């Protein structure tokens, strides 16, 4: 009998939990449940677990009689950086070594603060026709992973693996579809995942920073529905009522639909020779009646709600509940990437298809040393004579190169002076000095009917209050801001939207506040991660604090 694990996906509003077979050839889901996620527990995949939430989750596991002792987490986060890379066609057992050796080139960060994993996207040919591996390499901050290990410890469970949600969904749907491309759209509370599957391989993955949380809040606030005071109740209402036809609901979903549409258009334009045969809709958002129709109309492609997956028999497992919201949970147990951390050594287990050893060089050196000792033991005299001759040759080379020593020392001295000067120069750089660049984009790219009410700029970013005529124009303005070359697109955040009705004049205006982070002076050289979002996320807290201080000083 296959070992069972408890698989958990923690969303902003809801936490989904399944008990499922782990890495089994045939898949079976034994039990499942959903509980509310306490406010503040998760932020972009990073956990801040409270005792109340832990106790509620532990009680629900006990109540549902889940007895597995190991846990798998599936995580969606903009802090998990990714790169699509191409490497030589080496043995599969050597892929991890190749990726590890080049990790510093893929991710220009302190590698000791990250854990890495990879998955093979397929084979490609270089200019000479030689085959190479195309990989998706991911880097997860150790601080992010620690939160899940701490939660597992509080639940008295052992972490079997931590998976990336894109891989989890792929493992659940990889046998769906034919030779053409199948797109899978997983919509959750505050993010949407779009992946492409072709010939049972993951070929494309992107995150969209919009979800259904605003729609859920709108239903809870909508006067037509009574006693809808939780996210679970709101989801039940939206599963049986076409809320997209209600006043204002379409507006709350418009940024989501538009963002996903741009990703689909990007994929289609970059894969013109590969037809999109199917578009499958899953995740928490698949429960919303009418949303699939909105997406289909936007893409001009049929969108099918994912209701069955070959080899899983999910409809039988989920007799009383639509299983789309659990798709990542069940997939995570099939073949997780394995962001596992090992004790003390800093290594990470291979888990699934792609954990990367954090210290292959030391391991290789040890092996080579053992081999060398065996050879020296077996051929002592021969090796001694050879080594003595080589030592004599090295001494002769050393004597011939002594004149170069002063030149090298002078070079090292000049290099240190140059690096010191460049560090001093970098410390003086300030994106706020290039405010003119942002203002020119604001003038050239924003629609003429957008009125800037106020603008506050700091060394980190900018906060703007603007006024337009409708909420649709708010969405258009935000889309334009995300095209600014002077801003990180993912950092553009809507802080408030207020509709102002002047009954005397008979006019309506919508006031909204936006904040964003300036791109670094060398962002193009050092950007990393999926859609280059990592630095924008990291700088956001500092920027919000600095902007609040600046606005307080003005008042």
C-alpha cells in the first residue's frame, strides 16, 4: 500500500487540505476539507502562523480523521524566482550539478539564502542542431520555507516536500489533452496561475497578480444576499448565482480577466506554430458561475471547467464537492519538486525531479581525493617519481614567472581602487533624481481624461492620487502604469478606489490612489524571477513606510 500524506495549500481566504497517496502510480484521495485562513497568516506565500490558526487546522485534521504523519505543502509566491535556461544534454543524474554550478548566473543573489529546484521542460536544438535540455529553475527563499517547516512542527507532522504550485497543477493535468497545447488557468484568491502543457510536458508558466478576493468581498457586502459573512458562504452563493451579471461584479473581475488575457496573448504570439487545442479552467475561481464565460469571451477561445483528469478519478473521490479548488493539493503529492532543506549542511534533497545539492563541489573534491589515495596506494613508486618530476617542472615555471609578481600586485591594487570607486558611485545613485523620466511617461502614456490630483515621490518610489470618470478607466490607467519603464510593473498597487457623486452637478467621478516602486538604476542587468517581480516585492515595505513619512511631513 502506498504511503499517505496530508497535502496543504494555504490561500489568503481559505486553506485546502487533502489526504492522498504519495508518489503513487495510481492516485487516490481519501479525505479532504477546507477551513478559513485567518487574516494575516499568509502574505505572498510567506507564513506568519498564529496559535489560533494552528489549533484550528490541527482540530480539523483530527476531526476529519487524517492519520498520515507526513505533510506536503504547495506554494504560490512572487518571491519564488524562476528562470527558463538551456543546458547541455548531460545524464539526468548530472543535471542538478550543472544547474548548481550556474546558479549564480541564473540568480544574482546570496545563494546561501535560497533553496533551488528544477523541472525539465523538454528538449531544444541549438544553432548546430545539437539537442539540449530546457529547464525551469526555481529559487525559493529559505525564510519562506522556514514558515512551512514551523507550521509542520506545530502540527506534529514531518515535511515530505514543499512544491511549487505550477508543478502541482501540472502533475494533476499532464495527461489531459493531445499533441497540441493545452492551457490550464488556476484562479485563486489573489493570484492566477497560467501553465501550458504539451506532449505530457510543462512548457510554459506565468503568474498574474489578480484573483477573486475582491469579488468575494463584493458578494459579502452586496445587500441582495443575506447572512453572507464568510468567504465560504460567499463562494457558495457565487457557485449557484451568475454574479457576473450583477451590478459592479464584472468590474471586480475585469483586472483578473484582462491580466490573464495578456498572458494568453503572449503565449499564442510566441508559439504561433503550436495550436491551442484546449483551455481548462480550475482553482477556487472555477466555482464562480459565469467566470469561465467571461474568460472565453475575452480570449475568443472555448474555456472548459476542468471536471475530470485521466488517472485520478477525482469525481469519485469528491462525491459531495467540486474538486477544482483542490487540484494543486492532489497534484503536489504526485511528484513534488522538493524544496527540501537538510540540517546543517545547507544541502537540499533531490525530491521529485529536481532538488539541487548545495555543496556538490565539496562532495566531488572528497570523491576525487579518495580516488587519488587509492591510486597512490596501488602504484607508490611510479606515482612518486611522476609527482617529483612534476614538482621540479612547477618550480622551474615559478622561477620564470617571478618577474610577473609586481605587475600582478599593481593590477590587484588598481582593481581594488576601481571597485571602491564604483561602490562609492553606486551609493550616490538615486532614482528620485530621474523623476523627469517618470513624469514624461506619465504625460505621454496616460489617457487624457486622467487627472492627477497629487503626487508624492521618494527615493524608493511614487504615490499618486488620480481622478477619472469610471471604474473601467481606473483599470485602464493601472494597466498603463504597469507599462512604465521607470516602474516595476508588479509593484503598481491600488491602495483605494472611491466613487464621488456630485448630485447638484449630476456628475460622477472615481478617485483612486496608486503606489509603485522605481526600478533600480541597473535593474535590467540584475533582475531575476518570474516576471522580474522579486526586487519590487522586496522594496515595497520600505517604500510604503518612506511614502507615509513624506506625506505626513507635507501635512
